[in-house]
C-alpha cells in the first residue's frame, strides 16, 4: 500500500528530514554485508522512497523521557520495526 498507512509519509518531510531518515536506514543495515546493504537500499528506492511512512509510538516511550524508543518505517514492499530499549530489537523485511 502507498496510502492509508500509519505515520507521516516521506513526501510530507523536508529534504533534510528525508536525508536523516535515509541515514537512519543506512545505519540500520550496517551489520549486514555491503552487497546486501546496497541491494536492500536500492530495492527501497526502486519501490519508491516517497511511498514510505514513518511512525513513532508514544505509548512505547520507555522511561517517559520523550525520546522515541520505538518506530516503524513501512511502505508498499517493506517494513522495518525498531525498538531501542532496553536493548535493540529490529525486524526488517525488504
């Protein structure tokens, strides 16, 4: 789906905000082999980066410090779920 997903759509972000999302995505795939990282990010671009939606889950704000500990990036052909506390869990499907 490109419409009706939770969160803010990438097209609603400024260019510097989009750049930051891309940086976070590159960081999330760093543990993988370079060829797999490159292929994953290429497939995301091919499917339409602007069709991705970014959601933060306020009810998952651990420690009530207003640092968003849980977020999800979802699009037509992928979903990434990230939880940063008490330790990192990420589920990536591209």
